[in-house]
C-alpha cells in the first residue's frame, strides 16, 4: 500500500483516495500518525480480527474518510499485532478510535457508531462546524483557568443548539465536578443519551467523576508530603499523595509522584501507578497539557 504523500501522480484522484487509508505498526506509528497529523488530522482505528463491531465500523469509517476528500486520513492498527500500542493508549476494548491533530490525540470514541454520528465525527475533525468548536475551545480554556461557571454557560450555549453534543455534555459534567456538585454530575450521567456514551468527552467526564469520588478519601496533603519525605520508599503513601495532589488541582505534581513509583518499580501493586496515571489522562482529557506532558514521561519509560 502506498505511503502517505507518495505516488507517481499526485493529481490522480484514485491515488489520492488510496493514500487516505493505510495499515500501520508500532515501527511506523510515529511517521504514519504523529508526524502526518502535523499536516492533516489522522484518525486511528484500533481493531482486532474476529471482532464483529470492528467489521461493522471500519468500512463505514473508511467511507466517511473518503467522503471527506483528503481533509482527514485513516490509519488502522491491529491490536493483536501491536499489543504495545494498545497498552500505551489503554485500549480496553475494540473498536476504539482516536483522532490525532498536531501530534496529539484530540478526540475519540469506543465501540460502533451510527453512520450519521460517524460523519459528524469526521466532519468536525476536518474543520467543519468551527463556530461551535471555537466556543467549546473557549469553554475548555475557561474551565482550566478555574472559571467553571463561565465555562458552564458556554457549554449550555452549545447545548441549546445541539442538545446531544458530547463535548458540551462532558464539559458541563466536569464543570459540575469542579464546583463540587458531584450529585448533579452523577444525575447528568444517568440522563446521558446512549448513542454518545462511548464518546471520548463522555468517557473523560465519567473518569473525572470516578476520580472525584475517589479523591474524597484522600488524607491531608501536607501530612502526606511530610510522610513521603521521611520515607521515600513508601510507594503506598506516594500513591496516596498523587491522588491528593490531583484533588488539589496539582496535576503536574501528581504525575511526578506516580512516575517516581514507576521508575523504582514498574510492577508495584500489579502496576497500580501506571493504571492510575492512565486514569488521570482519561479524566483530564487528551488535549489537557498535563495529559500531553504525562504521556511523554510515561512513553519515555515504556519505550526506553
């Protein structure tokens, strides 16, 4: 199969269509996805043989990508042939789809998706509907800056036009969590439309909710810091400190504590530190600066 950007006649539409879709491996992932997504958004389809939903999704996804006429590309990853990639991206079931832009995952979903929703997913990634995308981006910035109420109003503005917009619903849930209205966030989860429950923004909101519930059991932050300084080899306390740091909106510090455990013992407590780190990434979302930095640190350990 032709490589992206290559071919004897770039003006031949059949070649352009063909170059939009390819299979990739661990060895070529950096070129096929990370580097290529600097030029055009790349959708990554994590699939497996003998997976019925995969067999249903992949042809529909290929058709939607071809219909986008070069504004997005598709890379397919066989998770059985590339288990290290599946592990790095925490693929727990297939199919799982991630969208990459500028070298980073920016969107995604799990499981099969109706054709209408699939076209919306591709259309959004290709740059269509930028008005709503700009409002959502502004809402995300406001929430990250601690202005949850302002962010909630922006998400509500989106929902008044598109009541099932998963980015807005997921973002609004996180706003509820930020201001301590956990029960409201839980109620919103029970009212979630089934067809969007596997969207990346919804999965991230669910993870944030689980994390918020878990964080309620953390001890005093200063006391945990003192105990870890007194006994640096106590991984249990360091793990608790990471949870407490995250609950105090100190995500970078939370990452460093878990990375410290992994550097000393990757398999401690059945890999609990790595699992918690991935839960953080899921809760924060793929575009969060701490997720991006944390993934880089984790990758440097896993692929050293």
